């Protein structure tokens, strides 16, 4: 009697298991590493260059109002300045066999035409602790190093994506950095946030 009872339990257990849906393991890609240090300016202007080596002041300020990502953004503007100003990301290592995607999120306030530029500078193998500059990257056309179409006027936050194929870089390139420029910094304000550079995946 006991064996018969156990046999019935076993049969019902098998039937229940066969009819109980199982959730497939969800595959999630690990977060991509951002090669840009402090790309959302949460640590102020730390890790960004702005010709401080020439004694120039920061060309703008960190703002906490209406940031796109996190608590801060950077406002590139310098009233009274007639020469172009820029901020430049850290130098980060690249693999010429990989492709990269740069994302820069910008907002505009009274920006004149043909004044906002984004470029990528290449650096070679250091010699005596100094990396030689190899020139601007030209990922789309060998004669074009401006990586952003002309944007001007006043506009809310928008993310601009730039693809940098490794094969488009100088064969001696070890590192690159991102330059965000304002040719007429005394006119208008350029807000910058969420600057990233990641290795391109097959899905991108």
C-alpha cells in the first residue's frame, strides 16, 4: 500500500514538473567601460585639459542646474575672449583592431554658426615620457577631421554619436583624446554632459 502511495506521488511530481514553465536565463551584457574619465563632470573639471599648461583659466564653469546626466554639467563660455577655447578629455588607450563609439551630449544657448567643433587627437608611443602628437583623426574622410555637423542657435540636450573605426586611425596611434571646442566663446553658452567613449559591439 505504501509503495503504491509513493508511486502516485512520484507520477504527479513528474507531471507537475513537465507542465511548470521555467524562466529562461536572461542574458544581460555587462556594462560597457567608459574610457573617458569624469565624462559627466561629477568631479568638476578634474581629468579635463583646457590649456591650463599655458596659464589659461577654465573656459567656463560647472553647473548643477538642468544637467543631463547626474548632478553636474559643464558650460563652455568665456565672455570677453576673442580666441577659441576648448576642453579636452584624458588620453586613453585604443586598440586599432577595435572600433569605438563616442557620445557627447550638448545643449545650446545662442550659439553662432560654425563655432562648435568636436575633434579627436591621436598620440603615438611616448619618447622620453612625452607622447608625440600624430594629428587629428579622420574616421569618415581623410580630408575631414571635424566630427560634428554645424550646430547653432538654441537647443535642448541632444546626444551626438561619432564612430571611430580603429583602422581609420594612424597606424602608430597608442592613445586618443576628445576635444570639444567653442570658436567664439564670448558668444553663447555650450553645455556639455555625458561624454563617453566605448568599444563598439556587434549590436551597435
